C-alpha cells in the first residue's frame, strides 16, 4: 500500500529527524569528550603512581648506599660528615614529597581548615631560599638571587604558604639548567604584597599556562619528559592561594624562562 505524504508532514518528519540527529550528535560528542577526559585522568593517575614510586625509591636507595658505605668502610670524619649531609638532603626531599601529598589529599577531601595566624613572610621566604640554595647547587655558586624586603607581615596559613613558596622555587630550579640563576623577589607595592619567582629555564608555552595548575598535569609526555615530579605542586599552590584570596599569574621571563607572580 502506497501512503502519500502531505508536504507539511514531510517537512515535519524532516524537521523532527534533523532535531533528533542534532541531539544525537551532541550526545555522541559529549560522550566522546567525557570518555577522553576519563582516559586522560586515568593515564595521569597511573603516571602519578609511577613517578611517586620513583621519587620515593631513588632517595631511599641513595640513603641506603651512603649508610652501607659508612658502615663497611673505614672513612675519615670529613667523609662521614659529607655522606651524612647527603643523606639529610635526600631525607628532606622525601619529607617535601610526603608533605605535598598529604596537603593535596587534605585539600581534596576538604578536611584541611587553613589555620591562619599573623607571621613574618620575609623571614619565611628567606629561610626557604637558604634551605634550597644549599640543596641544589653543587658548585657553591649564587644560584638563587633573593631580594627580600624585610618585615613584611601577613595573616595566613604559614605551613601551607611555605609549601607554596617551596614549590615555586623548587620548580624554578628543576626546570632550569644546573646552577642557572633563579630570582626571588618579595616587596610591597600599592597596598599589596608581591612575591615573584623567575627563572631562565625551559619556559612554558602559552597554551599550557592555564593547565599547569590542574591536578596531576605535567607538560609533555611521559616518554619525552626527563624531569621528576608528580604534577601536584602547582595544584597545591593554586588551591592554597585561592583560600588566601591571593592571585597567581605566570608569564614569560626575559630573555627566557618563566615568571610566577603572587599578589596578596
Ligand atoms: P611537577 O611535579 O611535575 O613539577 P607541578 O604541579 O609543580 O608538577 O608543575 C606542573 C607542570 O608545570 C610541570 O610538570 C612542568 O611541566 C610545568 N612547570 C612548572 N613550573 C615550571 C617552570 N618554572 N618552568 C617550566 N615549566 C614549569
């Protein structure tokens, strides 16, 4: 039996059909996007576990080796002290890693209250610079160049903010060539407090600048990257600063590298 359709009915069917096709397409696209996002997160979590395992294992292996050498060999006092210093640096590295992971976990499950107190930010930045200065440059050169305006007091969570400063300076060192200069500046201007950390390292492409603050995000792929890390540092930095109503910006440093600027 042949059914003859009225032109208005054909129009209706075509209209409904195209709406259906449109909705279907949008659905398929969002599903595709969601699956991709899920897959990416899964990969990032897997890489995170691998890098954390590596970051835990390598200082432990080196501490073990130093202690075994001290135990087995007849070393003079100077050598023993130097080996113990190296062990302490590795322990500090482990401590930083564990602190970062704990803080990130607490921020995630919202159990951390960011207890605030008034404290001297100048003294805090100065002590972190001194600690990282000794850690990183083997040739005893001026690696971190700090210009810290004295007696800058702020109200905030001292523990979380020390993690912010540590993460920024550690990154500046990590993504630069050995002993290349890193500039840290703390100053007051127009009723605000500015903290700048600038390096002359590998720099960050414009399309990556907004993504580096995401949890687990690391620029490049696992196969090509040769720096160690977990992708948690800048996530912590951003979350902590949000809780302090402070802002962070990243821009290109001149002639090369990156400049991170926090405004309190
Ligand atoms: P990671 O543990 O990988 O260093 P972060 O969260 O601290 O994790 O940083 C995220 C990513 O941002 C890094 O993997 C790196 O690609 C990029 N990055 C951060 N700081 C710098 C910097 N100073 N110079 C170049 N790239 C940087």
